[in-house]
């Protein structure tokens, strides 16, 4: 018996954009409900299998969370066309994977077109992240970790320093708990942080040092992004952003295009719109927090254009958000 959670936790927008969650009761037809993975399972321990599978497809990145109560043998392959990494979510994890003994302080890397074979113990909990090779290569270059690229093609297990692995587990454990919420599903920029932190930990574990000049754009974008978030109501100019980031306008715009596929101005507008929406939803009944007052606090001068832009972002007018939140 398999219980399928209904919409919005089982939603397919396209072959690469989806979110699904299944609660499992019994091993029958287990593999049928896993999106893009070619898997088969054999139960090795006594008792009824229970567990959960959660998946989130974000185009260039796919995330998968699994937790199972019984000892399992697994065969199959990860999503085709992606590079897939596995992150154990428990420090005391111990399982067998492709001839390796995997512990809680290791990241394991699926070989391209390689067969999956693993034996996991009861209460096994894991997060997998599958990354488009183009995004992987671009991120490595931006971070100055070009040397890590070849290593990831040949190495299947990287032991991570315990302090870094603790942070990585915390990041992905928190994601596993919230990955199907509406806000997470719409925050496509989060995939860049997930990929970056994973690769940074792998580089440290593999002893690969970043090239100082290669990730200059990434650091500049980070400084500009931090300033945009901290000064959301001020409407910073590109000159101010370049000054705080210590790079030219061309470098900053190129960096934003690499990471977000948008200009710094477009990114700043998106953050402002999200902040306004949060304020509308936070105090919908407060008379002093009218839509006009909130918008003007964020430097909006033309309310008509603002309303049209708001609808473009969120599919509804600010007034409709307010009514729905009241």
C-alpha cells in the first residue's frame, strides 16, 4: 500500500519542474513513484517498510529526500543528464555504496552513467542533489575551483571536515523540512547557495584551494546582494552597488547574469517586490499599513505601474493580496 499526498504536494509543471511527496507503507511499487530515478529496492530486514520520499525539481537542480525504516538494498541509476551528490543527514550514518563504506562525514558522488548499488541500514535518511553539468561547471569556475572539476569526474567519495559537514547537514536538513512550501518552491535563487556550499565543502575535503582571481565576480555579487537586502527601501543606484562591491559596472552585471540570469536592477526590484508583499501579508488589518504607505516606504512613486508590476510577479494585485490575507 502506498499513500500519495495530493496537490499541492504532487505537482508537475514540466519534466524538470515539479514537487512531489509520498508517504510509503510497504515496499510494493516503491520505485514507481520516484521522479527521474531508475530504482529497484529489496528489503533485507524484518518488519513493514515505512518511509517518505520528497522531490523538488528546479530545472538546473533537482533535490531528493528519503527516509526509510528498514534495511534496504538498492539498484538503479540517478537522473540522466545531471551530476548527482548524496549527503547523509546523520552524523552516525554508516552504509555501503558502490564498494565504499560511507559515514556521516562524507559526500558521495554518483558517476556519470554509473550503476547505483547500496545497502542502507534502518532509519537511513539522505538528501540527494542533482546538478546540471553546465551549472556545475559555471559555478566551479566562478568559485575558482576549476581543479575540482576533474576530481569530481573520478572520485566517488570525499571526506568532509566535521565542522563543514555539520553545516552542510544543517543546511540540507532544514531544506528537507521546508522544500515543498510555496516560498521555497518559488525561490529558484536558493539552488545557487545549495550548489556553492556543497562544492566549497567538497573542495575543502579534497584539498583544492580556490584561485583568488577566478571568483572575484561571485564575491562582488555577494557584497552587492547583501547591500540590496540590507538597504531594500533605498533603491540603490548601480553606481552605489559597484562602489560597495569594488568592481566595475560591467563586472557586476556579468556576475549577476551568471548567477541569476538578470541584471542587478532587476534583482533589486524582485527583492523589493517580495519585501512589500511580506509587509502586506504581515499586518493586513493595520490601518497605518496601507498598500500606498508600504509602497511609498520602498520608494515607489507611480502606484499604477507598481500595481501592474506586482501582478506580473505574483499573479494578483496588491489589493487582492490584502483581501486574501485579511
